[in-house]
C-alpha cells in the first residue's frame, strides 16, 4: 500500500505554494499561524520564521490564515506553477467579545493525530493569573489533566504516575535536567523568549529518547531579522530585560534576555517582622539568561545557535535546632542546528550541543555535617530527515548520539569528627536510530506509528566491587551494554466534525535515572546511569480518549483513561546521606515494579470575553520492591487520588482584565516514625509501612489584575497586580523532628516541625515593550 501511495503522489502535476505571514502593524514574523486551504481540507502552519510551504495539485484554491488576536485573512489563489505569497494580517482593535483566546485551530483537539498531547502557545497562559508580572508556561502545562505538580516548593513534574526524572525537557533541542527556579515557585523560562510548548504524556513519538513518562518540548522565539525590539518588566520581586536586534538586516538577528530576583529586599520589607525564626533565617534567589541567534545562509538553509544558563540558591537555618542548610543548583546549555528545506516535501536538520546540570547541598546539624555534590553533563549530535510524498503520508527518520558523564555523588560527611567520603562517575555512550510515519487511511481514520532502537554502553574508566574484588575498567573499555526497541502506535477516528476517539500504546526504555530519597523532589536529587547493577527502566502505557466540542467549538471537552506498567523502577533503601557511609553506591539502590492508572476530565471555554478551563485527574500510583515492605505493594510518594485545577480569565474592557486560579490536590504520601527506643545510648526509630501517611491536602487561590497603560504601534506598557496564596494557606514543604532532652536521664522529647515556604504574597509589576 505504501508503494501505491508513493506512485500516486507523482501521477498528477503538483506545485509548491509557499509564503510568509507577518503582522501588519509592526512587520513581525508570526510563528505558528494556521493556514487552511480549500478545497481539499489542507492545513499547515508557519515555522519559527513565519514561513509555510505545501504541495498542491494544479487548480484554484481559497487560503485562510488565522492567528490568535488577529483578524482572519482570506485570499484566492490559482495554482499552475510554484507560487509564493507575502501576507500581512491585522490585529483586532475592537469587538473584544469576538476574539478567540485559543491560538490553536479551534477543533485541533478533534482532528489532531497526536494522542495524549498538550500544545500551548505563550499567549494561552493569559487564562491564568500572571503572578509577579510574568506568565509561566510550565506552570500552565501543570494545570492540564495527568500533569501533576509536586506541591509546595517541589519543582518536580509527575506525569501519569511517572517520577520527576522520567520527563524529557527540551529547550530548542537542548536537554535540561531538573529545570526549576526557587523550587518551582518562579517561571523556569523568561516568557519574553518562549514561543510555545508541546507536552506528550501518552505514547511518546519515536524521535524522542530519554524520557519514559513525558516530553516537554519548549520552542523559543526566533529573533526578528528586520526590527529592533526591547521588552521587560520591573517588579518588587524580580526584573527582566529582553533585547531583540538584527545584526545583518534580513539575514542575521539575535535575541538575548536576563532575569534576576531580589527577594532578599522583599523579605526584609515584608517578612522580617514575622515571629517565625524559620522565615527570618532563610533566603533565596535566582538568575538566568537566554540567547538565540539565527543566520540565513541561503533562502533554503538556516543556522541557529541557542544558549541558556540558570542558577538558584536557597539558604535555611533554624537557630532553635542548630540546623543550617544551603542548596544551589543550575543548568548550562548551548546548541546549534542547521536546517535545510530542499522542497516542501523534503527537509533535514543537523545539530548538536552541550548541557550540564549540577547541584550542591550543605547541611550541618549539631555534630553532623555533610556536603553532597552531583552533576550530569551531555555532549550530543543528531540528524534527521522528513519526507512527505503527499497529503496522506509522511515519514521521519534520524540518528542521535549522546555522551553522558554522570557524577551521582561527590560527597563528604563528618560525624563526631569522623570523616566519610565517596565519589562515583559514570561515562556512557548512547546511540539511537528512529523511523516514524503518519498515514491518513481515509478522511476519518489516521494511523501514526514509530520505532526506536537504542544502544546504551557504559564504559570506563570505572571501578566496581564484585564479591569482595575490585574490578577496574580502562578508558572507553566496555563495562555493560544494553540495547532494545521502543515501538509506539496511535490511532484517531473522527466520528464527525465535533467528535473523535483516540487510542495509543507504546513501550519505552530509559537509561538515565533520577534517584530521590526524600518525601519531595529536591533539585539536589541524584542522576544515575544504567550499569552492571542498574537496569534500564521499561515503561508500557495504553491510552483511550473521547473528545467532543460543542457550540461551534466554543466548548472543548475530553475524557481519557490510561494504564501504565513500569519495570526496573529505581529507589533507595536508605536516605541520600547514607550514601557517603558506604564505598559502593550500588549497595543502596534497589529496583522493582510500578503501576499507574487514572481517569482524566477536561472542560474548556475558549471563545468569548470569559475563558478558562477545569481539569480533574483521578489516579492511583503504586510501587513494589522485594526489599521493601516484605514485597507488598505500597503507594508511590507522589501518588495523588485527586488533582483539580480551575482557571478563569475575563476581559473587562480594552484596559482591564482579570484572572483567577484555584488548585486542590491530595497531599503527598510519606513515611513517618511511629515509635522510638534507646539502645546503648543511641536512638532507634520504628517506621510505619512505606508512605502510609499523607501530608495535609494542598490547595491555593491566586488572583491577578492587569491594566493596559499604553497600547500603540511604537510603545506598550501595562501594570500587573497579583496575589499568590490569597487566603494564606500554609501548605507544607517538608517535615522534620526537633529532638530535645537528656538521654542519660531517659528524658527525651520529639516534636514534629513543618516548613511552609510561601505565605500570601502580593506583587506589583510594570511591563513594557517597544
């Protein structure tokens, strides 16, 4: 059948229809604009440079162009040779009630061949409160069903039962590990540079490797090749500035941005009067930078260079318990890519880059002190080709290489002046090949399939203890080799223009693991490599969904169910600090199985003055290890029975708008001691079954009001007033025990203490653009 389709694609005369879409007001390129072509029901969208290209048979067509906040543009074209259009579309200036808030095709959720995916443009986050004057596209994605946040101060993202290390997070093809600012409180990326985000939470396409639960693909804006632009914000908590400038007009341009918090000043003004010493003796801040360069080598070939750097630091001390801690973490990444479009049906990309994530934790508690450093760095190279012989069939294939250097722990611990230390380093090579296809069997049924083959090789230098002998491996000598196939398949059946059913199934392998020993996911959790004693993670997932739109796509609804099974799920027998008391990291690591299943409900109003959505997830996630709880199943620490998000946004008039967000979630599971006894002057704890207890339920209300000060062709500015945690809910970050008394007299008291990071926080910011 593939051969017949291939031959049929050349049986009729075809031509290229290409074009570029710009804003009429400022001549800026519009990335992600939607193009509809009739007859034939053809659809496409513009790339990062505002360009599109499609192959059509000879004939007369009508071209419709739509983009959020802009009037729909219609043009008739006659195709009898290769044709190129230059289209400028105008923004809405009146009739606010008629503006479509959703930047996607209004029925994309019905017709898209992607199953279990979320696609958000930067503008979509206007539906939720803009806290501290800056939208957060990652936090918006966390409000989707099946995508759960970790809770107060927990930057982890937990997708359909997967842990925080099972997400592949890409910023312009640069992988970022544990990207977060201030434990997830601030936006990870500067919104001025972000164009869109796509999240895959079901069957992961074959061209992505390294994540078994989800893929977060974030695309940065492409700098304007013709016009100089500046935008930024000034606020009580942080400020940012973005510059966009042509270097060679029409050929080369650069966008660069920077952000910095000054929470220490905010804290001095608002928190230092608090009676809570835990707040008085804490501090935190972050900064980050983004840059992206585009250079048009030819009309068909472009080069992109991107870079990102971010750093966070959190300090905490409790004088009453003589405890001090310091955490810092950060990402550094850069990448390049060459993109060549030979014709509308064939194009390829070649790229590579470098990324590094590192973290450090220092803790002192009476006579105990510990320092744990952890890092992971990657060098990568990739190339892929896309071939679309006709409107019914498309192929994609490529090769990828990754060189990992993983340092799970470089640790030192002092206990009563006795020093322990440990250091582990893993060097690995990862080779992958993938192929995928997208086939429209008819006007109602679409089938997408893919296959990925990966070879993962752990190599020296490395030393390993086996049966009391230490095995030494030289540079690049094989330590352990893994390989395997990861298949994926999905189908979409369109019942009618407003209803469809989708199903998908996939098996994925993941060779790099995130180890977390605490009740919450910290930025200082350790990355580990598959090796002789650590097997690759294997995940199987099946999804079934029903999608239905109402009232000419004004209302969007969906119901999805999923079931996931995990093999070789990694966990620790003891806490992170226990690593440094052993000479073998592997002795603290165990692997078992996991299950997750759930029901996801989604309702969205996407047209009109008032817009918003409601998402709800009912789920269950369990783990089973032969070494824990006598092999009996227990809840995962991020198991959540209920997860509810409700958002609303209203455009009052051309100056005023407001939004609100309410979140409710079942508290995280945790293990607590249920008793203590004294043996030879030492305290021993008796613990409950794993994760038997729950933190209190998490809930929070945020509000935001925006006032447009100036809206012109040359200069724009607005004021944003936001309130985080309106009713001052003390959601728990983590818990610990404060011990006091005299063991010699058998007088010993233990008092549970909880840390809540963020009280009610108002903020005022001024945003500007010219």
